[in-house]
C-alpha cells in the first residue's frame, strides 16, 4: 500500500528525518506518535507530497486523501461548497459531495459556513472533503488537537466506521489516547528517527524505548503521594490479567500486600491490567520474582 524506504530529509546542516523505513498495509489504522520536535510534521508533509525527500523514497500504490491539522475550509463557501470544490476542479459530479456529507454525518449542516461550525463539525467537513476523491488511504495530521472530549469521541467513532468499510487510515498525533483507541499498528518517532514500531498491543504492552515509556507514562495509574511512599506498578497482559495472581502471591509467600489502585481494559483484543500495590515482609523479593515468572511487568515507583 505505502512503502517508505530509507527516507532522509535535510535542511541546511540539520537532518530532520533520518533513515525512516516502514510499510503501511492495506486496511489498517497506522498510528505515528512522538513528542514535539520528533519529526512527525515533516513526515506528514513528505507523505502528502509537500516536501521532497533528500534521500530515499515513498511509494504509494493507491490514492491518498489528506486532512490537515487546522482543517483549512474556505470561509466564504458553505460546507457543501467546500466539499464540492475538489470535484468541480477535477470536472467530477458535485453530487458526490452530498454522499460524503451523509457518510460523516453532517448533511444537515451543508448550508452553513465554517464560522458557524464547532471544531468537531469543521473536522468532519474536512474529512468529507478528503473522501470525495474516493481515496484508499486517509492521512490525518493531529486530527483531535482542537477538539473537545465529545467531539474527539465522535471522531473516533467516524474513523472506526470508515476503517471497517475498508479505508486505510494513517494518524499522525501526539495524543496517546487516540492511538490507543484506534490504531492497530504504531510507529514511535524521536529526533527524526524511528525508535520503536510494531503492533499496538506489543508497543503499548511492552515498550522498550525510553521515549515510548515516557509517552505512555501519563496513561498509567498515578499513585497518591499522601497514601503511599514506596509502591509497585504491576502490568498484566493476556492470560496473566485473568489469573488470581494476588491470591496466589499471598498464599505462597510470607508477605503483606496493600492495594492502592487497579484497572483493567481491552487493547484491541487483548486484556491489559494494572495494579498499584505495596509489599512488606521477609519474602518481598521472592514475591516479585514470582510475579515476573507469571509474565507480570513489575516497576518500582517512588511516590
């Protein structure tokens, strides 16, 4: 579908992108994340043809629809006229614009002007405009950056619906919750390089690079400093999230356990659980090794 091979972008003596290589397969939601300055915007501009690589190449076998970060709608045209414009320029049937507005759920707003729309409505209009060309891939840059929580939820539902209809989606964002909710594969960037890449459950469930771990930190349970001094974060995946490990821990080891917080969620199709606990007693280290032997990731926290 889309192949990026040994991509470099330089500006003067600065290297903005360094040796990027990856593939986006048909039918996936592919997330690209990283901190500010990681090179995400430069990569976006390369993917949509606004920047020319200094070295390497991008091969796209099918059509790409583009949604820019600030959804630049023409203020003097109605929603319908904005969506019709690409069709008129290409000499295609303007009636396709109404179908696109129906698909994103804002056909009732077709006669409004951009100034009369909320952020979420503007975003949907921008997506409709990208869809009128019948793309095989939808490329979005920071699609939820200006949206409130309800609009973000509606955006997630829309993108999932489009993906189920066969549309490949590439999301470039710094918002981890959006990637967690939508992506099946994820690429992590830092300082113009790929630092980690793989299936979402692998990257989020077992991050290996410090940048990924830092980005994920805000999604973890936060210990209450008034209640805890030293605590452990237990991260469970798959079968480990289903087992009564805490019960086994107490029965098999001379320890006392205090549970502060806990959560369990489904990431794609895999269970992911997390507990914040403290352990005391003579067999604390043995208990920690037992947990690790069961596939639990144990992190020591200073609260």
